[in-house]
C-alpha cells in the first residue's frame, strides 16, 4: 500500500502532472494541498477516468485539500472539528489497508505563519494546538493512522539547506518545532527518518535564484504514522522527478510504502 502527499500549488495548473504521476506511481491514497480552486471546479471526472475516487475541500484562490484514492473513503471529515476556521486546510477519510483492516488518513495544509512576529503566526500556533488535540482522539479511534501533508515546519537542521542562515526564520523556529514535537509525542513517527536517506533531502524549493538546481530547499512535507503502522513501513522517499517538469509545483511528492 502506498500513501503519498503533494502540495501541487494549483490543481488547475498541475492536473496533467498529477495524472501522469499517478500513472507512473500507482498510489492507494494521494493527499493534495493548495488546490486553489472551489469545490465546483474540482476535476473529479478526470480522476474517475484514471480509475481514482476523490474527496475534496476547496477554496477560492488559496488553500484547498483533497484525498485521491483507489477506494472510496469513509468517515470523511473536513477541517478540525470544534476549531472555527474559514480556511480549507484539512480532510480526513478511512480506507481499506489491504489486510482486511482500515487506515485513517489525514491530509493537511498547515498554516505558513508568514513571520514569527505576525498575527498569522499566532493563528498557526492555535491551529497546531487544535490539530494535536483532535489527532489524539483520532488515534484512539483509529490505531492505524497517517497524518500527512505540507506541514510548513522543519524537524531540525537536516531539513534545511542553510541551518545557520535560516535559524529562527519561519518554518524553522523553536516554537513551530515544539508544536511538531507535540504531535510526535502522541506516538506519531516521522516515516521518512525511519530509513537511511540521502544527505540534503528536501521536498520544497523556492522558484527564485535557481534554488532547485542548487538544491537550496527545505523538507517541510511529511508523513507521520502511528505505532501500528511503523511495523509495516517498508520505505519512504521524496520523489524529486516532478520538480523537473515544465511549470512544476515548488513542492514534490513524498511517498510512503506499507508492506502487506
């Protein structure tokens, strides 16, 4: 079973790339972020023609999340229950796990935060607290759980192309990392770090200053898994190939493989 995440930075622009990627990388569940389209504009027919189902939660101009899957999801939830939010940032559904059980997949587009001294950063901190509280309950109900998406947070210096120059900047602050640690304290595991990885492995690169070519990036797209899934994790990779596309997203997919 493969579960992947990809911030596509506009699905209307990147739809052909997503469909091509799915042909080359058949995936049971693909979490998308930054759809940048309203619900009525979601290209469900294109995914169905490719053999996939979808649940989506769109928003005009910004945000928007979706789960693209081979099987139809159940128990669909949009955004964090009990947390008032006008941004489309979270979508969750339950899928068959290939072993007669179920896996709960939460796809999320974490707030950027803009700058540590901004109102948007305060919102990010509140949002992260609400997410943790909700995920804690979800883990009780769903022992096999995946929390994935664009976290807009690095774990540590290994996730930064310039640990000194970027120290304390957005995505790399102590406050953000403490909230990320609060999620892992629930028992969630960074699946990427379960395996030996190439040095300077990143999932996002700025469009400016030839950042991708120079590999000046950040690892901010993550797949966290519950203890029950840790035993089944057999690989987790960052697929850099789509970043070479014409008009690519600034993010690239991260793919988790679970053994049967």
